[in-house]
């Protein structure tokens, strides 16, 4: 819901993925990592898919953007609302420079 802030998380203990929904103050065991991430993505209006897709390489989904960068480098770092934030760049198969 626009303007609302509900905490949540997706994690795995190595054998079982979980989804935590802060508004319900409960967690659920999920069938797979994909189910956990897609459930969080639905709840978050799509936001929860952004970061995992940058890091986890899945050729079927054409993801893992950061893993595919060559000669990656840190462009900038700063704190935003107390959180460390970073700007990374590097070359890819499709671009001389991609920036995240």
C-alpha cells in the first residue's frame, strides 16, 4: 500500500526458505527460494525482486547483472538514512559501462 511501511524478510537456513511478514508478525516456511522471493515480491509491489536479481545468476531469467560485470569498480558510497549505499559500475557483454 502506497505510503505504508511493513517490514519483511526472506531467508534460508540452507535447507529451508522462509518468508517473514512484519504486518502479521509471523513467518512461513516456503516450498523453494523462488516461492519465497516471489511471495515477497508480490507483497512489496515488485521491490523485493530488484536486489536478488542483481546478485543471483539465473541464465533463464537473464539475471545476475553484478556477477556479469567485468572490471567492476566502486564509483561512490554514502549513507542514506543511516544505511550504507554503493554505486558500482563495470563493462558487460552488452555495454561498455553499466552502473548500479
